[in-house]
C-alpha cells in the first residue's frame, strides 16, 4: 500500500493573510532584501521580468508620507501605521520588441505572490491594495512610460487590531474564507468541477 503524503499547502501559504493592523516595529533591511529577492526569482513571459517596486520605509518619512498620500482614503485609515509601504509597477510593453505585454500584470502578481510567501515565512504580513491613486503615484515617484502603477502594499509585523476603527476590528476577527476547489477548478468545460 502506498503511503499518502501530506499534500496541504506549505506553511507560509497556509498562514498568509492580509491584516490591517500593523505594528510600528521597523522591518529589518535584510528581511526586505530577502522578500525582494524572492520576487526577483518569479517566472515571467519571455523572461521580461516586468515588475518594479517603489519602497518607502518609516526611516524615510518624506517618501513614506508621499506613498501614503497615493492611497485612497479607505486604505489611509489603517495603512499609515505599517513601517513599509510600496508600489508595484508593471512594464506594459516588451523591452525587446516594444510590443504590448498583456501578461505584465499577471507577472507582477507572480512576483508579489512569491514576495508574500517569503514575507510570511519571515514572520511578516502584507496587505495588497487596489485602492490607490495611480496618476498621483506616477507624478510623485516619476514613473516613466511604459510602466503602469498596479497596486500598493503595506508590509510589517502584525499589530493590535484594537487600534483600528470598529468596522475594521470586526473584519480582522472574521475567519478567512476561500471558494472550494469545485468552484474554481474545472475539467472538460467551464463550470464542470474537476474530479480531484
């Protein structure tokens, strides 16, 4: 009889979640280097590596405040406490041919996924945000064409949720929910659950 191995996702994937309560404890530079090294190793279409990151730590208050100002108000309520804020960028064209790279945002997502797994393995948490002001970010951080501002990320150590507004405290306490495999993995045609 074959031994059945534990096939659950590895621990950093299983533990990953997106809190809004961050500690103001600084993130060590070596940990930042480690998470960006993980992102650097992500796969990409034609090996273009179209991702770029603009990072701002509390050690650089002017830059941190400028990045904070590029967040929508709903994210500003909680994200400013995070010791690290960053923007993710995607090069929208292939460097080699100049043609449109319709996979660039996908590839940025792959890089951020690896960054998030590495961060979780190091005891850090991150929260990705679509609620940003991309044109403000472009102007403030001199983002050239053909790069597009994709998202923002708050990164740091987990903090105390009691400092958040009540509605966000309640969201922090909710259990994490995910769709079942039968809702997302199909075989034969769209909507027909794969027999896993």
